C-alpha cells in the first residue's frame, strides 16, 4: 500500500489522530532522590518474591551477562523461549534485550510518513506505549510472573508483597515514609517508575560499546570490523551524510536512526516494523500451551497451528477490528510484522560458547545465521535460482532446495522484498522510484560474500557495552 492510501485507511480508524502522543517516555525523577529511586528499581528488577509462585524476577529473563536477554544457553539453543514462574508455562516469544528500552520511540505503533513505515511502542508487537506502561505486563502475564486474582492481573498482589517485603525500607527511602498509604494502583506506578529509572540508568543503558568508543575517537576498529560497519551503514566512515561505501547491506534502514545521530547516541533501531519472513520455530513450547482450564488467561487457542500475527494481532484488536486468523483481512498490511529490536548488545554473552537465540520466536541461534538469512533468504542450493514469494506456490517449480524453511507468516504483501530482486517492492515503505533498484535490497539476496557476512558479524560484536568506562 502506498503511504497516501495507508493514511486514508488510517483516517477511518477512530482516534488515530490522537496517536502521536508526546507523553514522556522516561519519567525520570528529577529530585535528589533519583539515586534512591534507581537503587530501588535495581532491586525490584532482581526481586524473586514478586512472582506467583515466588522464584522469578525480571532478571530471570533479562540478565546483564547476556545483554539483558535470557541467560540459559541450553534453553536458548533448544527452544529460545523462557519458562514462566508457574512450572510448565511458556510465553510465545523470545525475551528481547531491555537495555535502552526507555529511549525507544514512544506511542502505540503509528504510521510515520517521513519514515514511510509503522513505528513506535515496546514489545515485539508494540503493545506497550512506553517503558513505564510496559512494566505491568510481565508482572501480570500468566506465562511470566503471574500476579493474578481470578485470572486478571492485579496491582494488589504485588503491593501486598512490597509492604511486608524486604524492599519496604528502600521504598520509603526513595518515596518517603508514607509511600505505603498509596493505593495499590499508585504504588504500582512507583514500582514502574523505579524500574524504568533503573533501565534508563548507565548501569543498563551506558552507551559504552567499542562502536561508541570508535565514534568518540577512543578506539580503532580492526579491518574486518570496519568493513562490517561500512557494509552495515553503507557509508565509508559509518556515519550518515558521509561518502557512500561501495556496497550496503542496508541494516541501518531499520536498525538505525542515521539522520538523527547528531542529536544523541544511536539506538541501533528506528523502532520500525517489518515481516522479514523468519521461519517458524517448531521447538517453541508455546505450541503445547493448550491447557485452557489450567491456564485460562495464558493458553494457546490455536495449538500447533499457532502463527504469531505480530503487530497485527495487537493493533487491529486495539481498534476493535478482530484479526485472529492469519490470512484474514489485513488492509494496513501488518500481519507478521515485528518491531526491529536494537542491535546494541546482540552479541553480549558470558562466554564465547554461550548460545543466544534471535528474532521474535528465537528461531536463529547465531549472528552468522541471522546475517546469512538476510543475505540469502530467497536463494536455493541451485546457483542463480530465486524463490519468488509473490507466486501462488513459491516452492512448486524450484529445482533446488531452499536455504531456509518457509516464513512463519508467508504473505507477499507484508514480506519485505518477496521476489528477492529489489529492496522496496512489496515493503510497507513502497517508494515508486526505488522499486527496481537491486542495490537498495534490504533482505533476501544481498550478494554478500562469505567474508562480508563475517565482517558484519565481527562488527555486531562491537555493539556490546562495557568496552570502556565513562
Ligand atoms: C518469563 C520471562 C520474563 C520475565 C520474568 C520478564 N520478562 Fe520482560 N520480556 C519477556 C519476553 C518474552 C518479552 C517479549 C514479549 C513480547 O514482545 O510479546 C519481554 C519484553 C520486555 C520488554 C520490552 C523490550 C522491547 O524492546 O520491546 C521490557 C522493557 C521488559 N520485558 C522488561 C521486563 C521487566 C521490567 C520485567 C520484570 C517486572 C520483565 N521484563 C520480566 C520475558 C520476560
Ligand atoms: C527491513 C527492515 C530491516 C532491515 C533492512 C534489517 N533488519 Fe534486522 N530486524 C528487523 C526486524 C523487523 C527484526 C525482528 C524480526 C522478527 O523477529 O521477526 C530484526 C531482527 C534482527 C536481529 C535479531 C535481534 C534480536 O535481538 O533477536 C538482528 C541480529 C538483526 N536484525 C540484524 C540485522 C542486520 C545485521 C541487518 C543488515 C544485514 C539487518 N538486521 C537489516 C528489521 C530489519
């Protein structure tokens, strides 16, 4: 859909104009107590008494040693999906990094005419409008910390534990001795505020990667890392506005706000949404979460047939427009689109053999696999053969074996570059004068050599925090 049409459809949705709210993403306390608030947030993030049953905290799924993602190498390798506080329960998605979350583009996802894309929100599907709003989800989620009464998430459950818990003293220090006279709702707001303050603090979001050091003239990149940076950004120095490099892998189209770099450090995502055609993760335990009686609010209605609808699953429902089924109506072309996560700390791991999983469903197990997927999604093992996802039966007449399994949600209307021949055809960002430009390709058939793939991986390692101290 071209952007004008998208806007026409959007204007039919009540309340769309009110979407681009300017409410603050980070409500950092600006008094002398901010240190105490951050210290409280740090402990809340680690407090395993705040789940039901006890035993799970935010840090259980977002550990600093892995760049604030899931810290169990075996689980990452086998399923990629984190278990909840209740034994045997699992959610549908992989925990993303929470570092830098408070700095992400705020708002329920909206169509940005300048970016020519849907942007904004947190979670893989954008259902939290900012980091503050996000905090309630894991506390209440039946497949995560499960603080529910009669299958509804309730602040009372958390408030009660806080009043009598070991963090009560820190709470009073940060918010005054009367803090526990607040209603459970208001007290929960303080919990969220403190956690967000911690997430935004230099301990979690420090901007201390080798890349930051390089930009500040404090480090040199190796030849491979520099090649990777050049390919990732498509520029000679890895900065916007500079001389273009001979080749671009177009990562920054979605993973960087390049034109805004002068305004502050790059977040390595512009919070846009896309269907990359990531294969279904058959090892996800979520397919077996079909116990409706045992887990009324967290079960998987579709069982083995479950397909993650991504942002569509949330946004259409938000507007009261039910799209439960894949291949249902999709006028805004949202089904199967997910938010581009930050690339900061994608490689951060406690030891080299530690396995991390990538993408919304944890399908990929190494950065090399991810980059190879971008490079070769539309290829088969027969040289020169391309899979064309716009065909009714894309696999029907192939001579070779596809290099990757089919997309979890196969729809040429939402898939980026479905034909594997040009960047923007079929993308939400369709832009008529770029349609046939193969050098603007974003995924599918990037024609990167093995060395170039490895260089991109080498560069991604430069995005791990902790390279230097501020
Ligand atoms: C059981 C594992 C688990 C626990 C416990 C957990 N999370 Fe998460 N977290 C996830 C998963 C999975 C997602 C992605 C869910 C989605 O997108 O639908 C996520 C997403 C997030 C995001 C969004 C990041 C982004 O860039 O979109 C933030 C922020 C976050 N969690 C913070 C927290 C906080 C704060 C807590 C504790 C109150 C917490 N999480 C507890 C698994 C967990
Ligand atoms: C068209 C937009 C787009 C382009 C171009 C793009 N990405 Fe992504 N990227 C995304 C989206 C969207 C996701 C999440 C997709 C999903 O989970 O289904 C993602 C996910 C990732 C992840 C997984 C991160 C995690 O925490 O799981 C990595 C790594 C990544 N991209 C690296 C790259 C690299 C390297 C390039 C350039 C070769 C690139 N991306 C180009 C949109 C893009």
